[in-house]
């Protein structure tokens, strides 16, 4: 009996590894295909999938503004001293001379030049009045961050700084992270690092002291906002389990919004001084200078486009799935047969397109639930649905959600006009199949819920198999790294 059990375990292990290796190549997380043609019982039809543009360097598409606008050095020309040596004053800034000018666009030019190019502020000549600078990066487009935000300072790193984000094109702002040599003194916040965060505290705004050391650490020039470390709270240390992260992004709006921006703002509040006291006799030692800013991300297209174009200084999604708008955020005219919905990452690896359907389309219910599809009239494109292991996935692609026969609303929900389920207050989802607490960041694992801690949301059988075997996979090193 033990021998048979060992054989079964070995077969399960082998099957999981083969499934992971064969069906989950390193690029599967890109969702780079929106549709493909397939043959079905109805002939040649379209199979629609969730899709999104590939990540790119987003600094090539932004507009930068400084406040105050005259904060850049060089008008009038000025000579600067080194922070670590107040008697070495051979750095000159002159806006009228190209070789000596340091305009803001040099924060985004090609790195690796010699000498290094950088933007530089005026010196702290109005001390003790604070030397304040706001650097605003605007895309006029919603983008999703995919990697760490990195600022490289040519001067000493600031002793106080705030990174802020906007989701409404700069009308309102909220902090992303605080930076200080002394968080308690600067912002009355206990110092923390991203390693102190958990799944339940991921959205907490922290103050870190890791990136604010003085000139003693002059070779430490970078300041980061750690995106990948936050991803790793769901996807694992090497981001090997992206399915879990995508599942959380799919079901938790606050989490998805956390990594979504239209604008970034860097608020420089106090320059590096390298000491507890400011040398008032040599204020030309104190200034800000940034040689590079990196922002890696992708256009937010609501999983309805795999490309984003930059035309007339504006980014816009090339929408598929009968959607339109700069973010593919609405259905095209005459394709509003059901309410618009964003695409879904689930089920892995193709996701669910949730396409917009023509106004005059009527669904045909076939008796075999596992092969339910949409039968369109001749003038409309046909939609082929792949076999769905859950009724929820099948329903998300069809106009008819419930009919009180084959497709019943769950957990006491009531079917309304065959198009939606009216759910009790404690449940949500197309068919009231999910406890409402699952859509919140804290999940159903609160102290009073009696539920398990926040985990990846329910998913198709293959995904469940992969997640259940993830511990074995890590030991066997049979899962390809997804970076």
C-alpha cells in the first residue's frame, strides 16, 4: 500500500513539474496575445484572451515640470563646492553654456556618458528658509508600474524626501513613501523597510531611513521605491508564483490601484548636509542634483490591448475586444449588448477577455455546460469559448449570467432578467459565488472572520494543482523563474 502511495505521489509530482514546464514558459505572464483564430464545430472562429502591452521604460513618454520653475541652477551662473570638502569649489553651473547647463531633461537622458549628465538645483542660498523642490512626472495616461522606481542622485541623497502618486492626472495626491535620516524627527513616523511589510500591510505608507545617509556614503547614490519586493509578498522571493499575484490583482481593486498611476511627484524637502549643523558660511555646498530617474511600467489598457502607441505626445491603447477609449475603458458604439468589464487574468495562462458584444446579440444556451458559448448572428463575429472548468469562467464570457435552471445564482442570490444575480450583502461575484470579504485586501482572514488568512483566489484546476504543488516545486527546482 505504501508502495502504491509512493508511486501516486511520484506521478503527481512529475505531472505538476511537466505542466509547469510545458504550459508556463517564462513569458506567459506578458499576456501579449488578444485573440487567435481556431477551428470549432461552427468553423473558423475567434478565441479571445486577456492581453496587455509589454513593460517598457516609461520615462521616454513623460512630461516633467519643476516647482518653483526657476529652481534649476545657472541663471544667474553659480559656482558650487563639494559637500565633503567645502574648499573644493570648482563646479560651475551656467544655463547659457551647453557644457555647463543642467536642465531637467538630463534626468532622463542616456546614462553612461562621461562626464555624467544631470539636473541640478540652485544652492541653499536662502538658508534657513527650506530648500523645497517639487519634480512632477506626468504621462497624461494611466500606467501600471512593473518594477522599482529608482532615482540616482549626483549630489548627496536628500535628508528628507517624499514620493507621491496621483491617479487623477495631478488633481489629488497621496504619499507613496517617506524618506529621512530620522523618520521620527522629520515625519513623526517610526522607521520601517519594505521587508517589514506583509500581505495585510502592503498598502501601508512607510518612512524609511535606508536611502538618506550623508556624504560618508557618497557612493550610495540611489533612492528606491520597491515595487518588486511588494510583488514578492504574493509571488514569492523570485516572483516564481506570479499566478498568485495576478489572482490578487484581479480581485482586489485597492491592490491594483496601488501600482497604478497617472503622475509621480518627488518632493525634495532637505538636501544632504553631511552633519548635524549647516555651515552657514558656505551654503554653496548644499543643493540637489539628479542624474537619472527610472520608471518601468506599461500602459493600463484593462487587459483589452497588447500595444500602446505614442502619437502627438500622447499615449493611447490600441484597443481590442470591441472596446475603445484611452484605457479601453468602454465598449464601442453598437457593442453595448452588456455592461463593459475589464479583462481578467484568470484562468491562467490566457485569462478571460470579457469582450463587448453587439447590441442585438442573443445568447444560445447549449445543454452541455462545459462547452457553453455565444451563438452570434451572421453579421457579427463568432466567439469560441474554450472549455471552462468552472461555471464562473464560462459565464464571464456570455451575455446570460443566470436562468434559474442550468445557471443558478448561488448563496441565496436572485436571478434578474437572466443577465445578473442580485446577491445577498455577504456575497459577490457573477453568481454570488464569492464571500464579499475576499475582494478586500485583508481577505477573509481578519481576527473576527473565522476564515483563513489572505490567500490566492480560487482558480481553475490546473492552477490549483500548481499552487498546491508549489512547495514541492521549489524543492525540486522545476519551476522556471518569472522575472
